[in-house]
């Protein structure tokens, strides 16, 4: 598993600076961490692996306040979409999930879905828009089968439950050319579209399955509960019940890629 450290973050100055600040704020926020105690302890490995952060309203002051040109920093933060014109953070109060490209550059931020102090879920937002990328590229390299969710938060739940070969759809809940290219490089043979129930999710799954089928990748549909805790045993049950789409053969039984907690980096509980 990868551990991203502040000094190794690269990319847009505003993006990398935002990721570093959000991550530091999450680690320094006991109330936020308290609401992420999914196994009776804080999910340290999850926070470190994905370099998760907290948007708490302090970003503009932290980045622009110590810059030689505060206005330029403010403009760049507005341009990438992290703050509004009045200085408010678009992800305020929520968990922020950075997206890295193959060279470990920060290319995008996903957030606005999981409110860390209440556990409330709202719609995910992605900024900056129009960036071709794949969330959690590492997940594609772990198996010939990939689980694709609708949002980064659903991917985090699955990863923490032990299903680490996971990624997420892109902007507007689309499976993009970037996904297909990354899957081709990784040798992906099957994709389980783990989405919520409903007509809209079904339409999204059908569109994604069509793209996968055109690329020679078999597609399967699993219906997941958005409110499942990461420790729920039903994740495995629902994934095993995934149904073939567009004439794909029966899905083979594969051993789950379990997290080996003993081999992950040791850190003190927060």
C-alpha cells in the first residue's frame, strides 16, 4: 500500500497545497476523527493510504496568508474550484479525497459527500472539472477484476472492508476513456459495477457496461447499500451476487484481496 507524504506531493501549487492543508487539518481534528472510528479505532491506514483531508474553512487563510502574492493564490484556488468567489470552501465540513495520476501528481479533488462531524451524506463534488483521470489507479493493478463504484466515498468503504481492488466513476458518473486506457494497461478482464439501486443507477450501469463490452471487458452489476458501514459483512455477499451484463459469462469465484493489517505501516492511534 502507498503512503503519500506532504513533501512528495506534486502537481498544481494550489492543488498540492490544498491536499497538504486538508490532510493536516483532518489529523488535527479530534471531532472529525471520532466520527471515523469504524473498527473501534480511527481508520489510520485508510486516511494515510488515500491521503484524506478535512475541509474546515481555514484553507484560504493558510495558503494565501503566508504567500508573497495572496491575490494570486486566491485566484488559483477559485480557478480550480476549491473556493467560491466569497472565499468559502466548496467542500466545507466534508471529507476531501485527492486523485493522483500515474506519476503521483495531484490532479483533482473529490469531496462534499461525507460530513465528517455528523456522518451525513450529500452529493459528491469534483474539482477541477474536465480533468481526465482515474481514481485510485493502484486498485486496477491488484487483480484482473476491478470493482467500480459511483463515488470516491463508496470506494473508501469497500477498500476499508477489505475489497481493495476498487476505483470509481468519473465526473457525471461516467466511465471514461481514461478508465478504459488504464484498465487496458492493467490487463483488466472483468469490472463489477457496484452502484446503488434505482433507475438512474441502472442507466449508469448500462452505459458503463456498453463501453466496457466495446473494449472487450466483461461487466457485472452489484447493488450496494449506501449506508453500509465499512465493516459490514454484506459487502462480500452483495459482490458475490453480482449479475452478468450484456452476455458476460458467469463470474468466477476469486479469492478476495484481504488487507493484511499486520503488514501495513505502524502508526500510533489518533
